[in-house]
């Protein structure tokens, strides 16, 4: 019996995305945080100090293709959970609890990611990265044209 490698079509790409996301969401659920919250928390964690709320909203809407009002709700949830805190009228900053949670979930997902990517040649990852970046760019342009 001969097996063939599938072409990178929308189904194969989606299956890879959802498999990886399921791993992440399993870790996040153990800590009472959602995927959307983790994306917003990451942006706050990587900032060098307070960050404009609008910057986080733009980053999450751009990454997840969700409505800004939903992201504002996610930020409100993170504030209520004391993982981020308001800083002035229009900024937020990550709290110690938020930084600890981010470090914990990142630490728990790192070995999973390592095992998933183990043994994949760097050249294959480079090609995959270029192709997926191009697909993301083109899909983003199509979405923008649809929502004008």
C-alpha cells in the first residue's frame, strides 16, 4: 500500500490549526482562561510596561478576525480576573498574577510544541512558514474586500 502526502489545502491547514489549538486550549482550561483571553494576555505580557487598550484590541482583532467589541469584553474579563489592570484612562498593564499565569501556560505548552515539531526539518518549516504567511496575507485581503 502506498501512502501519499496530502497537498496543503484548506482542510489540511485547518486540521493542523485545530489540532494545535486543542492542545493549547486544554492547557488554558486547566487554568480557567479562554483562547481569546490568552491572546490578549500575551500582548500585555510582551509589552514593555503599560500598553494602549486600543493596541491590544487591534492586535487581537487582527489575529483572530473577531469584532472589536468582543475583544473589549475579553479585556474586561481579564481586568475582572485581576490578570490585567487599567493604567490611566486608555492603557492596561499586566499584573503579577497575569504574568505568572502567562509564564505558567507558556511553560506547560512549550514541551507539547517541542514534541509536535520534533524531527521536522528546518527547511520544511521555512517553506511552510512562507506558504502559510502568504495564505494569511491573501485571506486577509479577501476578508477586507468582503467587509468594505
